[in-house]
């Protein structure tokens, strides 16, 4: 095999790792992926919530499929089938992120979802680059189709379209079965998280990327408030939140919103109400999954990333009550 064919095979393995990791994340955190898929359903013109929710649930099979394709590309299993499928799938991802970019949508994008935060512009560029690598790998696979594998050695270069090892078939097919099984076991017990929001007692707040505040919510105790700077109830709650924020016996209070730090609404909110607490920006997707079915403001007490208790706008706890709950 010549250097070009080998370079194409290396590109195939790199994209295989990308698919493998991306699929594993979706399988392990299906609820997060569900909420990330909702905006894409709406971008495609699905406006009714029930239909968008059904589309997002159907999209959960992408996790096991990506996990399967990752192993297939890495081990060169059935490249004549898996390379075209992986290429078409990446082309679909690129088209979706490009549409989101064109529409000016502010949503989480990219193969790795919540692990690596990407806007539509960055995701489109990255997906386009990976699509080019897949096309190159597909072309390289056709060049090496007539090459003979070296006997008694792993066929890492994919000569003749043969897999790396004779047992690759079992590994790849097994990965699909494992992906489906693990994804199902992780999703179905958590169905309530997609009907009653993802902010409830006992849930670990993973996948949150905060902008404007340098803090790790997975370590230590915090009070978090979900709010909007345009919400009258949220504005009315500021004096009480200021009291809680200035109480040294209570955990640090951090307010979360989907508005950018430099948004005019945020600037007016800070100027008029003088909040004494930190305000961080989270994605619209995360804000939606933490407030769905409840509205805002919402207040929660979390310890090491796990939600301990949640209060709604019509029943906020007193300062004394919070001290008792947090053990202050």
C-alpha cells in the first residue's frame, strides 16, 4: 500500500475514535442528548412540542449507531458499507449545524455535545473538516481494495478491505448490542427527567457549561437560581436573592440565565436592580431542560453537583429555613 492509502486509513481511524467517543457519551447521558436534540427538531420545522419530543426520543438511537460506527471504522469492519454510512451521517450533521448557523440559533452543537461546548459556527467548520477526512478515507479505501493483507499480522492498514482482526466482526456487532442495552438502561429509569424538568432532587447536574463565572458546580455547596432578566417575578425576587447572597452562613448563590452577559436585557437588569450575586450564562438548551414545565424563577440547593432540594417561584424558602437545610 502506498502512503496516500495509508494516510486515508489513518484518517478513517481518527474519525472512528470521534464517532466512538461521541456515541459513548450519548449512550451514557441519553437525557442530556434528548434535550440537545429538541432544538434541532425545531430547526427542521417541527413546532409542536409533542412531535419535537418524539423526534428527540427517536434520535437517541444515534448514540448506539455512532458507537457501532466508531468501532467499525477503527477496526476496518465492512468499510464498503460503514464508510459511506459514516460519511452520509456526517454530511447530515454538517447540514444541520450549517442551518443552525444560518438561522443564528444559540444552541449546543458538535459531536461531543455537553463535553465540548460548540456554537453552530464552530461545529459547522469542525463537521465539515471531518466530512472531508471521511471522503478522503472513502477514496483511499477504494485505492487499497486490491491490496493483499500481510499474513499473520493485524491488518491495520485495511488492505483488501479486510478487518484488522478476524474477531473484529464480533466486537463491532457486540458494540451495537451493548450500546442499545446501556442506552436503554440509562434512559428509561430517568423518563421523569424529560417530563418534569432536569432540576429535581437526586439528579446530578452534569453537562452545564457556565459563562461569566469561574466555578465548578460539581464540587462544593451552592444555591442556584434559574431566572430571566425580562421576567417580572425574577425582578421582584432580586431583593430576597440579595439577602441570601450576602449571608455568610449560606452557600454561594449563583444565578443562571440563557441571556448573554452583554445582552441589553442583562445590562438593564444589572443597572436597575443591582444584584449582589454572581450571574452565569448557560445555553438555551440547558436553561430549557432545567425549567421545563415549571417556569422561573426556580431556586435549588446543590451539594457536589447533586440537587438536594428545589423551590418554585410561588414558594421560596426563608433565610432561616435555608440555614437549617444547609446545616449553617
